[in-house]
C-alpha cells in the first residue's frame, strides 16, 4: 500500500510562536526548506527531523507520521504579477493575499543564490500583469504577510526585525517610487516606499501623492533620511566628484529606471549643469533598484551610478554624497488599522532598528516612525 509522510510542523511551529526564518537558522537549513517540509513537498532526512523535534521540544512522531493516501500536488492560482520587467514562465515568485485579490512578486537569484519562493509562474496571462501560478504554500501566503513595494535597500533590516518580533513576513516588491505608489493606489500592495522630491517646494512625497491621487486617503510615515550620491569603486579611480565628470569618455554610467527618485535627481543635476543626457555614456542603461545599480559597479560593468550610501556600504564601495532625501512609507489609512500593519509600524519605533539603520546603512533616524500625514 502506498504511504506518504504527513507532518504537523507548521501547526507546532506556530503554536510555539517560532518564525520560519528563526527555526531555519536554528536547524541550519533554508527558510525555503522549512516551507517545503510544511507544504509536504520535501521529506527531511533523519538529522533534520531530529533537529526540528529538538528545537520545538516535541518528539519526531509528533511532527511526522505515515498516512495512507495520494500525495498532494501543487495548486494552481491566478494572480497579478508585481514586476517592472517582463514575466517569464518558470520564474519563482512570492505570493500574498491582499483583501480578496492574490498578488505575486518575482524573486531574483542575484547575485548567486537559490531564492526563496512559494511557487513559479506557469503561464503568463493575456492581460499584462497577470499570470497563472503553481504554488505549494498558499496557506502561508494568506497569513501574516505584507507586500512592501519600493527601492530602499535597508527595508530588509526592517523586514527581518518585523518577522523576528511579530512573525509578520514582509514580501519586498522592487519598484521605483512612482510605480510603488501606483501599485498602492491600485490596491496591489499594502505599503509603498517613496522618495520623490517636489521641484518647486523641495518637499518629499506629499505634493506628488496629493497631485496624482487627490481623492485617496493615505497615511505617510517616515522611514529615514538618507544621502544619495555617486557610488564608485574603492578609491574612486575615475575621480568622479561632480555631475560634469559623467561626460568624460572614460566614465561608464548605469542609470535607474524612469519614475525612480535616483533618476529624478540625476536629471535635475544634468539640467542645472546645462548638460544633455546624450553626453552621459550609459544614460540609457537601466538597473532596477539601488542595489542592482551598485552591483554593476562592484562587478565592474560600470564605473559609477547614482544610489544611496547604504547601497555603497553593502558592497564595500566608495560614496560621493550629492543630496539628502527623505524616504517615506505610504499606506491607505484603512490598511494602517490591520494588526499586521500595526506590528510593522511598532517596529519603526524601536531603538534597535534605529541603531542598525544608523550603523549599517548610514541613515538619519531622527524622524523614523514620525507620522507625516
């Protein structure tokens, strides 16, 4: 008679108040492995099973048992895909439920690792932005999970602390500030990050939000203030110190996507200097996000990009400051009342997070957690 291994790992883990990431770290496996075990798509070896039982203070028999039946197959699910780039069949995605709709966020293997995912894109839809998925952890995707769209590299520090303290998972969707706000307005994400500066007033985010979404009711909370500038190789071998240096023929630049705050800053500086975009070698070459742009520099595919100091510090690169900006987290006011969002906002008030942002990212956290609007 055919048998299969059933498990109660998810139930036991949650009853103990242990997050998947924390358990994975203690057992020395990936978080994806924990989810695969809980979904029944992976049967652990004896050592992993014993370690799981020890960490959760139960017997192996309380976690795993043999039961007659037919093995489960992955579920199919139609969902919207949150990506600035093209959809590709077989691409791994994270899945989250927002109200009654399902959204998915592609995860990248850059630079070199197997990304954690809930499933893959089975077939791209005829309607742009939709796809049919094959998922193996749908129940996990609908519980205590928030989608945060934006471009700040340091939101990863926030996400890990939120999960550790509250068990709420943050699924990060890479997006320019304008795209993140558009997804928020369309109800596709819970929170959007933005650092769009109004050229007339110098105020960040609020003028744009009020102009583009006049009838929407948003809450705006400051994440941090950061410096944006030139990210260059250690020692700044090309001696890039001002915007005019980008016109030199021996300087290769990599740009950010239209709608990003970095792209807006670059264009403002070019206009102020009376320079045409065509004079910058690489102006039309796009990197999606601060870390992606900085990675082009560390991999020597470019000599310079415009990104945050945190992106430079992540890869051990040098940084030439150009401008101070405020990065805000924007959400609908009704979303701010959700228990998961309240837990998320509570972490913003913690001194531990602020210290990490100051030391690891070089951020000014004097306004972190402040309600702007």
